[in-house]
């Protein structure tokens, strides 16, 4: 084991995926080596309920050793194959929910709906398929950023950290200059979504707990949502993960690899969304919504945990136990940001830039909370320890969002930076002002310059909230004129983990 920090940017490999015929129906992964950090203290984050005690521990770590232990590892980006591959059968739907814009599930067509659900699960279990179906979006991100004079360069992290069930990117590379990206990815996804009847009123942000009934009703009306990455472990989950899932399915349909025909009728993306919310299928732990089974599930990633319950924390943190089934949004973000450099260079670079900017905000709260040595410790070292604390907090489980950490944003204060999405829904379904502001330069000189500008922007929040409320009211009025009625369905299924 070596101890190096910082290190040169790792030469991240792409998976070497031969054909199934070449490998007797087994896809092999890359055998190249990555630099990783293995977390030794599996209860590190559970020990610190306040930010000052955590900053004190970081001071001790830095004084003892100003480096991070690194190891070499060969990840296997293989298609995940489960022994229980047909678990999703046994589809159920309550009669009161069985109306999907004119389509109904019947005993006769249930096997076809189950086939669609099964095909989507197969796609999400295959890293090669994820790369394939996000390539179109990756190209558009590259073209649009180039058109606006933004260069998305290789910004791979200094190393990877062994997280709870999946790798997470470590700190940003030395001398990294973050970008002002003008919300390009949001614009590109929104354009695609609106073509299929999604997010006609804009993109919502779930800020805190949302009641199951409110969440289901909101999503069924064609609303996909983003996550606040400054809360809980949502930085690992990803702001865009659920929206990227539907982009993957759109491309799979357009490629002819996913057939949405039932009873001779091709289901729309919106009908598919509603079916995922309103139906339930079998799982190892009982019935779960189809939404959970396909794109919000931990089942594939906790098989080893079931077997080694006595040493659960260490088993969860062991990279030899990881798989790359992207049914978990945590693994989907991990796959793109940790291993997407060559297959999805633009999307990986874009998401990493956003990740680093969220991460330095966490580190800066620790830096500002302490006195003496912590004020002199580099942001990168503090950021690494924040990631370890989040990973090993009181709740350590693959895909668990957990509680807020002391160095994260206050939920109520962060809500003040947004406006209610609509008076029809929960107060915690919020709206941010997604209108990008003109910029003089697309490049910050340093991460610290970004941090300074972020703090200055926060002081202007009040005006943004007023503007956002006005925009929200106007959009709601326009949509009321467009749509005569919206089917309001109350369901007993849960879309929020």
C-alpha cells in the first residue's frame, strides 16, 4: 500500500467488453488498475454529531499524516446476473389506479407489461448498455458546451473512495478550474422530456420528506424531479439520476432494444412512468413498486450484506463485493463519474464538475467552523474526510440517504432559496430558478474563486425567490389553459426511498 496525496490524475480505463459469443455469454470487464482508498474506520462518521468535533478529528488526522492511503484495484464492470432473474413477475395494480391515459392492465396483457419491466431491469443491470444509451446525450452535451465556448476536459478525481456498496469520486485534481456551465444538461434533458409530455411546468426539487400520496400524484402527472445534493447522501445519489434513467429508456426504445408495445399499442413514456408508479411486483423483501424495482432498488447491491450480516459494515465497504447494477441511482452516478471518462467523456466531466462544487461547499463549512490548524488544512483533505464521514455515518447501507450531517446545508434554510412548485402539492416539492445568468467567463480561476462567488450569490437569494414564484404562477396558468383536466390519482405506493 502506498501513501500519496495528491497524485497524478489516474488513467481511467474503459471496460473491455467482448461479444457474448466470444465469452460464452459472459461479458468481461477491463483489467486495468485504478487508485482507490479503502476506508479503515467503518464507524468514522457515526462518532461526530457536531461539526466542531469532526473538525477536531480532521486536525488530528492531518497532523499525524498529511496523506491518504491508496491502493491498486481492478474493478470488474460486468453485467449483473441474479439467480432470481424473474423476481419482478406477479405484477399487481389496484383497480382505482388502473387507468393510464386510456390504457388498462388486464389479466391477458399482464405478461407483456411484466416483460417490459423485466427488459428495463436487464438494461439497468448492464454497464455496457448504460454507456450505449447515454452516448446520444453525451454527444449533445459536448456539442452544446463547445458551441458556447466551454471546454469539457478530463477532470477525473485524484482517486476513488470505497463507499457503501459502490465507488465514489475522491477530491478534484490539483489546480482544477471549475466551470460556469449555464445549466446546459438541465436544458438538454428538459427539451427531451417535454417532447414526451414530462416536466411541462419545469423541474421540481424535492427538499425534505414528501408524503407518499403527494409524491405519487406529482410524478403521475408527468413530473420528474431533481435532488438537493447538499442533503443527506444525495450527493452520492445524484441530482440527475432519475432523469437519466428515462433518457436511457428513450434511447433503448429508439434503438429498437426496448419494445413498449402492449395489445398492439405502443405505450408512451408518460404511460410508462405512470405504470411504474402505480404497479407493484415481487422482490426479495416482499412487494415493491415497479418504480423501485427498476430504478430505485438496492436489491442487487446488498446480496453480500444478506450473507454477511455479522460483519455488515466491512462487507458493505469492501470493493470486492460491489457490482455495477444501475438499478440503484447511487451506482448509476458512480458508473458515470468514476468510470465514464472514455465512454461518456462529456457527461462524466459535466457531472464531476458539479460534484466537486458541491463537495467544496461541504469542506468549507468544516473549515469555517474550526480554529487553528483546520483553517490551514487544504480543502481537498477536508473534503476527503467529509466523504468518509458521510459514507460511515450512523446509517451505513448501500443506497441509504440517511440523515443530514453537521457540515451539510440546513434543510429549512435551503428551502428559503426556493419557492413552492405549486399550491397543489407538498410544501417540500420546490422550484429553483433554472434560468441561467449571462456570464463573462465560463471558467473560474480556482475552486476557491467558485466558493467566493457562491457565497455572494447566496446573499441575492431573496430576489431569486420572488422571480421564481412569479414564474411558477405564470407557468401554472399557462398549463391550465393547455390541459382541460388532470387525472388526480391517490396511490399507496412510494416513489421516494
